[in-house]
């Protein structure tokens, strides 16, 4: 892609209503534009990142054995009356009436709808265990939408739902998701800490929030520094390893402020190890047994020949919020560096040659073609802006690798640079080889 053709409305100034750096950066770099409070349009640059995050989330769900489907954004109020949540959900739910005066709502989550699909179609334990998920827009009429995509009213969520015959089975599904979450966040370049959390309107008695450490996060967290040393690579998804993994991550005291208990914290975590900080909740998992299956009569024939109510859990990831969380962690001193797994482009080519410098132009075009033909997504700056303003733009766009072309260079040599590291002088073939190792290994 050539920068002159990319729809990238960069703002020179920091928008005054944007209070945290991810919100500022997303507006300035032309990733999103607000259409109403807490509701955003995703412009090409932002949408590319969102899609890449979604892909990683999807791959890890599929790897855990979950099956993707798609439920609608609009749901019938009747289902929510069946579960008993319709009135309780309060003002956060956007309630709509159609022309026949039927009550509908814009889904804030999907426990009811998935339970209906399950009960109408699954009759036997032989179809269990089952984990279904979708990645769909949700609407919650948040009282204070803020921080851009971090707390939106419309936001993209991955939500999975597990169905099991027994409580033990349901806990295994829970543990599989626990593992998939840690893998997902790691691939996104984030260190996410699981914490015991309040179950809120979803309900149930077992739940963990996954929180990325960041000063601007809305959640206050209490944990032990020791949890930062745990590595998900040391576990796999066999049942035995899953149990060990959950034990390792949950035996250290970690809680959000709603669940915090000072005495317990002091008893369990030595003063020197205590970590009290803030973070961004990027995921939340719940085990709630028969909270929905009982009132909604999701019953199957068990392996013992009896009718039993299915055991359920639900598992959410804030896909659009993750864009903000990744920026909070990787945007420092006005310079963004996307993790290579989600960067909107693999590499930037910045041509600093003067307007009529055909040598520089040809050189840029040559390496641009070479990289494109080798499946790289390349952004070539072919604009006529000053070098200073080009670099400023790329500080915002955040592509982690740059190829810089200037008139003083040898014809076959290019300046190659990883953002924040020393530059190297390399040939086109050497750059190609390097990028293949970085991205496709
Ligand atoms: N049904 C359950 C799990 S599928 C559920 O809805 N859980 S939740 O309420 O915790 O939401 C899941 C994730 O969505 C949260 O961890 C958070 O990352 C994200 N999320 C929730 N509210 C918002 C919001 N207003 N803006 C952006 N992301 C949000």
C-alpha cells in the first residue's frame, strides 16, 4: 500500500477530550472516529489491527476445541424474561420496540440466546462437552463511556459458552478457557494476570478477570510480584497440565478491589512481594452451573439415563478494548511500536529523497515490489512531506520495522531499523531474509 493512497486522516493536535494515551493515539493516527458517545467507526488502520487481534483470539479458541458461530446483535426480550434477567439488567440494556410493538434489545451478552439454541437442538449427553463462541458487537448503555474504545457503549466481544454434563466437566472447560486466554494475551504481547473477581450481572460463584497491568487501567488490583514470573509455555492443554496451570496461577493471592481483603492479602503475600497497581480488564470467565439452564430448561439425557440440567460457563474477551490495551502498553514518549503479531503493516518504507530524486524513487519501488511479492504487507511512504513530518507520522502509525531510503546511500544498500533499536545497512535480499525470520518463522 502506498501512503498517498491510504485513507489515514492524521491529526496534528491532541484532541482535548481524549484523556488517556491510547485514546489520543487512536484519534491522532486515524484509527477510529467517534460517531456518538462510546460508539466508533473503525477506519482502515484501526480496522486492520482489530482484525489481526480477532484472528489470534479465534485461533486460540479453535485450538481449545471451541466452535465458532454467529448470533445476531438484536435479541428478543422474551428470552431474557425467561431467565429472569430482563428487569434486573437495568438501564445498561438498550431496549427497542419493532413496528409490531414487540420488545427487542441490542445484546449486551448472549447467555440467554445460546441457552435457547442449545436446549432446542441438544438432547443427549453424547453431544457434550460443547463449547460454542462468536465474535460479535455488543451494546451496553454505559453511564460513563470513556477512554475511547476502552469503555465504549458499542464494543466487539468474543464470547464463548460451555455446556457439560457434570460440574467436573464444566471445570475442565473453564480450565481450557483459562489456558486459551493466557495463550491469547501472550501472543498479543501482553502480560495478563488472572484475578478472582466479582461475577456481577452474569452470576455464578467462580470467576476470573484477566487484567493487563497499566497505570491508566480502571481496575485496582492486589497481587504478588511472583505471578509475573509464571510462564504459560511451561504448560500444555492436557487435563493434568491444565490443573497444574490453574493451581499455579490461582494459589498466589490476586484480587480486584471488589474482592480484596487486606488481612488475607497480608497473611498470604509477604510485604516485599506485594504488588498493588492498576490494570485493564481484557477478559472475564465465569462458571455458573445451572443459573440459565435451570430457568430456561436446558435439559439433556445423561449417561446414567436421567434428565439433567446442563452445566454452563461463559467466557468473554474485549476484542476492541484490546486495541486500546495494547496501545497503553506499547505507546511511550509519543512513539508507538505495535507487537509484530498485530501490526497493521509488516514494514514501512520511508523514502526521504527529494521530489525529483528518481534514484531514490526507483530504489523504494524496487524493495517495495520485492517485499510485496514475498507476501509482506508493506506501507510505502511516497508522499512529499518533509523528513521530520514523515518520521512523526510513522511514530504514530507504529509499524515496528522501517526501511529508510536517502540520497546519500549506496545504490544497493538500505537502512533497516527496528523501532527503538540501532539501524543496520543491508541489501534488499538481506532485508527480505531478515523479515522472513521475524514474521514467518
Ligand atoms: N457474558 C460474559 C462472558 S462472555 C460477559 O459479558 N463478561 S463481561 O461483562 O466481563 O465482558 C467481557 C469482556 O468484554 C470484559 O472483560 C471486557 O474486556 C469487555 N468489555 C466489557 N464492557 C466493555 C465496554 N463497555 N467497552 C469495551 N469492552 C468491554
